[in-house]
């Protein structure tokens, strides 16, 4: 039985080259970067190097990079940290945001008194630009739209959305956790003010992320303490993790010119194969303008969790909906926002490819999947073939 991992949107393995660079800081070079002695200086130099690597990847200045504990913390620091510098006002988010943005907006609405407007999306998961623009008010202070959707892989027109926000005098934040390392991301070209990313989505370690904060944008910390990261994220720096995210981002961008089209070709083979062999199946997300490794489907008459478990028995790891909310049995809010009913949303299956995947992996999935669907539909009282 093959071992096929098609769940890279949930997490990736640590690249051996990244691990090699991290190892000294998990061993003898255990210094605190706030200290002045040799070990402290070595740790500080490693943090500075990683900051420079991320800045180069994003087209940012080194002082615009703040290290955090992950993508969710970065999103929270962006929205809540900015809101704390303002009187309660108005913010705009899209209907397909990651739970980190959704919950931060909900917190500001329920606990702080902000008004929140939600911009709708079309059937492919792309933000309705006219409706988004119409949502802005004189008191709109910040807008947040993710660059690449974590469920269906749709890419958003971030430069256009940021321009609209700026025309209304608002700051613009984008969750780029799924995008960095998969597609080109340049903060100057996108003209964003805040941008979140995470290490474990790009072959770096878990438990580390970063927030790009454009110079001049004011935030207040959501974690208080010793004032590390220029006072925006207190706590002794996770030196091994920071070294890892810097190296991982560098390597991902270095390989992108060859790796992105390779994954896109495999993705298209998956999509074409599933659509050709399974009846009553739909592709979720836009066919064009999606992440190179994302293929997401709705399979009628079957629950996604059942498909995940059946495929796992064949050595194929996939997910249903969003792995970031995997303990919930509620249908994906992303798929519902795209106009699908809860039954279709419950029947979603997300396949996300990565560096180690091959054409043989795709062939194996396409060989196994029709039988899995057939078995599960045979147990469904709603399915009648023909």
C-alpha cells in the first residue's frame, strides 16, 4: 500500500535542510537573544538573519517583520492590535476568512463595540469587488481579506481590494498563510499594510509565524511582557522556530519557479480525473486563479468524514473542509458562503499537494477513489444510480 499525503494545506513536514539549520539552536546554541554574552549574540544573529530572509521573500524592510507564535496569532495581532489604537469603529472582512480572522472580528464586535460588515463571494469563492467596495463607510478603519483560501484555494485580487481600502482611508490586512511559498507574494506590489504567515505551511516548524507591519502602521500588543519584537510580541524568542521559518521561506521561494507549475500540473490531472470518473461531483473554487496544489470537491450523497476515513485505510491522507476547525461537525462556512447547501458542504473533500507528491500518487488516488465513492454511496439511502 502506498503512503500518499495530500493534506499540505493542513500542515507540511519540516524540510531536512530547514531542520539541519535549526538543530544547533535546539542543542548547544541555546542562548537567549536578549543577552549580551556569546551565546546570546549567536542567537540574536540567527534571529536577525531569519528576519532578513523573510523580508527578502516579502519585499519588505527587516524592521517590518514581527515574529509570532503562528498564523492565528499574527491575524489576531493585526486586527485586535490595530483596533486597540482606535476608538470602536467599523471593519470589513470577506465571507470566506480563516477562523482566526473571523473570531478576531467577532471578538471586536461583541466585546469592544466594533461594527463588522461581511463582503460576499461568488460561486468560485472570489470576493464580490463591488459589494466589498459598497461595504465601506466613513468610519471604516480596517479591512481584511485572505490572499489564498485555505479550503478551496481561490486567490483573491488583493492589490485591487487594498486599493479600495486605502481610497476609503482604511488599513488593509491579508492572511497569506496559504499563499507564501506557493505563489509570489510582494507586499509592495500588493500594497498591503499587514500580512500574516505561518512556518508549518511552507515546510518549516509549527509554533512560529510572522506578521508584516508596514512602517507607520500602529499596533498595540496582545501579549505583554518583556517587550521583545519592538514591543509588539513579548516573550523570549523561539530561536529554533524563527531560524526554521526564515530558511523555509527562503527555500520555498527559491524552488517556486519549477515547483509551482509541477504541482499545478498534478492538480489538474487530479481534477480532470475525478470529474471524469465520478458522477455528481463538483469542483469547489475557481478553476483558474487557485493555489497550484489545491483540488477541492463536493461529492453528493457522501459525508466528507467518511471519505477521509476510507481513504486513510488505503494510505491516502486528505481532509474534509478546513483542518483548522476539524473538531467541528458544522459544514464549512467557506463552502456555504459560495452558495452551496449544507449537504454539499458536508460532502467536501480537499486534496492539497506538496513537494514530495508524484504522478504515481495521483494515479493511485484515481485508482482507489471511485471504489471508495461506490462503497459509501451504496450505503446512502439518498443515492440512486441513474
